[in-house]
């Protein structure tokens, strides 16, 4: 079929995109290369379509389908979308992506090169032509350019050559593409999605969650957009959740299971009801965790896969939570996060915890007992605060203590409780002993960025303290706000405020922090402190955890890399990813930026970006099956050459 006919079919509703397809993810280089290939009449591959009745077809976008049989694109979405965007100068009805990817593509009549518009380079060169305008005008564009070029004697002699090249550009619409069709009454959504994954081995396949969502969309076309809308609402409150994560909670509500396969038999009405119930209980969880534990933004929201378990528990209940029951549930969530319950085999641990809630003897006590048996005691020891940087397992614990307890800002004396201060954007990590002073004295990164050298303060206070030493600014704070230092667990012994005693300061503060978290956890149990009997696992000496984000510059670079991925329509990675033993939950390393299930979820190799890391960290990641990149540039090359240049559908 000619390209022109394919585009006409899209306009008339005879060709569309199935609902389970992901959005447009090509970049400008891929669009440029596509048109270069077509201009040179190189093959660009065929299309695969699913022929189905328009009355039963579930498709993307808000356009309408033509009556009768229609063709849903399974293989070729990126190529056809790019062709449509350039030739029509607008996006197709099913579009979901970044339209600037194919806007302002130009062709140079002399060099026969395709490039995107650059004003300084192109504005005075008559040889650059706008492809969209050429296709909109058709062969009349040749007459226009002939007249324009005739005004320049230096170009007039080349009019014949240029006209021929413009004609070749316009002839692209007559290039034929082979279309293979999937037809038959036996080709339901399950069969088609399976075919989709098989033929798209080089492109963007569907993960288990995508597959479940595809089947849901077959009965409820608005499911994906409804879920995405809610995720965007949470994003406004600094919580970054994925469709898979939300769908996991829908699954636990409806089936009591973690595996997505149990959703496949649920009707559209059941899923709609399940989503409504899941969202209600997730909101309850976020309010409880934020209000009572102070974990009010994404970076400190450890143990997020404990939420589907909490959602199941809350959904099965009748009536409001009592105070003791509420606090015990929060105790379980905090403890599961501290010990990395869901940092390893997420799905299997969710299933174990869901099972603990079932049956006549199931419930919170059984859930807690299972956690204690798995970990070997839930009391915190000072050594658990030995980690460093924001990727440390106990970094969120330090933040939680700041929000839960009586911690005061050292500049204003005001409490830092979540209910009074609000979002984390109002707080900054403060190095008690300033980095510059420690590096001057040859302390290493793990010591400079040790958790026990962190506290949280308002931005203004952090700036006022600057890089002064504690022995200088601590007395000023104590005089202005008596008790403010103690509220942030600063040792009273003034000898420890001197930089020569920095190591002793860290050890003393670890003891204070451990005592504080155990106290706060006891409060959640309302006297039922038997759950805290025995110490949590702690090897002696404390095992070293490798890797960490060691500077604001590194964090900014990683954030920029995530934004770049987002601009390409690709998933963002997890900053300061907690890599743990799949069985014990013990933290083994912190990866600066990671895609633990691959950039193509569950279907491609896990990836880690490790900036300025030791060889040991890279070795741990490699042994864990991760493909490692030690610079942002190398990672970008990987994405551009191996992820984006594969033909996504």
C-alpha cells in the first residue's frame, strides 16, 4: 500500500493504534534517518496490522473509527507516526509523545541532506526547503521553488537538478509498504498481544503489567488514561508512582495476589471498582505515612511496595481504623522499609505478606511475626546508622525521625514536624561538620557524607551556617534556642564538637539516633513492645555498603539524565537505587541511577549509571546482571544506538 493511502486511512479512521500500544518514542535522528532512507529508496520494512471490527476495536486517541473492518497498527507505529507528522504537519489522532521530534525537518537541495531547522545556518540559504510545506503544497511546491531560485543567478543553472530532487522528495508518498494482516475471529486480544511481543523483539515490548493493562483496556478503553490521571495527581505532591505500581494495588484489592495473571479474568466493571477502592486506600496510606511517619515525598518513601499490602488490609476492613491498629500498621510499614523487605524479590514477598493477612488467624500480628522471623528481630542498633549518602537504607529513617519527633530548625527554633512544615522542598540536608573542612583534613567520602553527619534544616538556616565548624556555631544555636541541638540528637559532650574528634562524634550520635528510633517505634506499639525483643541482624563488623551519590553536582547530573529520558518518552530511572540481597533484604550497594527491570520493563537487561564509583560497586552491579555505564555520555550513546534505533512499534 502506498504511504499516501496509509495516511489517508488514518485520516478516515480505517487505520488506528490499538489501546495497548505505548506512545511515540522516536528521536529526531531516527526521523531524519527514515526520510533519508525513503529519499534514497532504501527499504524501511513492512507493517503488521490487526484487522478487526470497528465496533469491537479498542484504540488509542479521541478520534472515531470508520464503520466496518479497520486495521490496528501492531508493527510500524513509529515510522507511520513520523511520516504522518512530517507530511501532514500535525499529529495523528492516536498520538502520545513529543511532537517536536518531527517538527521543522528540512532538506538541502544541493547536499541532499536532511536536518532540523537552525535559523542561523538556514535562513539565508535558498537550498533549504521545509519538508512539511513541500508535502502540503504537492507538486505546486516545485513551481514555487523554481520561481524563488530563478531570482538568484548563481542557483538558476541548477533549477533542473533541484526540481528533480524535489520531485523525488514528493515521490516518497507513492512508495509502497508491504502490509501483513492478522485476521480471523480467533484472534482475540490475548493472541494479538502475544503476536505483538513476538514480532517486536527489537522494539518496545509489553511487560507483565502492560499485558494485564492491555487486557483491561479491551473491556474498559479509558483504563490507562484514568490511571495516568491519578498518577499525575500524586506527582504534584512529590510522589512518583508507575502504572505497574498502581495496578499492583488494584490486583491485591481484587484478587489478594501480587501476580498480574490473576487480573486476567476480571471484568471491566470489576476492574473499575477495584481501581476506585485501591485509589481510596492508597490515599489513606499516603496520608497516614506522611502525617504520622513524616515520609512525605518520593525520595524518602522507602518500602513503597508495602503499600499494596496495606491497601489489601484496609480494603478488607469494615469501619475506621482504631488508633492502636493504625499505629501497628505504620510500625509494620516503617520496619519493612528499614530492613528492605521489598528491595529483593518484590512480587514473592508481597505474596507472602498477603497470605499472612488471610484466613481466620491472619492479620497484623501474623504480618509482624512473619517480618520478625524473616529479619531476626526489629530493634535498631547504632551500627545500622553506619551508612552514607542519600542512598543509605537509614537515610529515610533519619528524615522520619526529624518529622516524627521534636526536631527543631537551628535558625528559627521552629519544629520540623510534617504537619507544621509541609514538603521536603522546604528542607535541606545539612552537613553538621562541613564538607569543605573535612576534605581539607583528608577525610574520605563515606566519612564526610556519613548519615550521622547529616541533619535536616530549612534552606535559610543551612545558608546562614555555611561552612563553619560546630564548635563555632553550636554555642550560638544553644544560646538562641535552648534544646535545639539535643532535638537533633547532638551529643552534649562539647569535646565531640571539635573536628579532631569527628569520628567519636559520629559514633556517639549513632547511639542517640538508634535510641530515638527504638523509642518512636515503641510508641507505635502502645506498650506491646514484644515485637522489638531481640536485636535486628547486624554483622560485626558492619558490612560495607558500596556506592553513593556524593555531591550535589552528581545529583543534578543524574536528575538531568532522567529529564533527558523523559523527553524521549522513555522511563526514568531510580535515583540512589537500593540494591539488596533478594533473600535477606540486606543492602549490598547503592547505584546512582538504575533501571532494575530494564529500560524495557522486565524485557531488557537491568541498567545502572555509576558516576565516580569504586571498582567494587561496578563489580557488584555487573554480577547482579546490570549493564553499567560510568558516564552520562556513554549511557546516552547506549540509549540512542541500542534502544531507540531498534524499530519500536
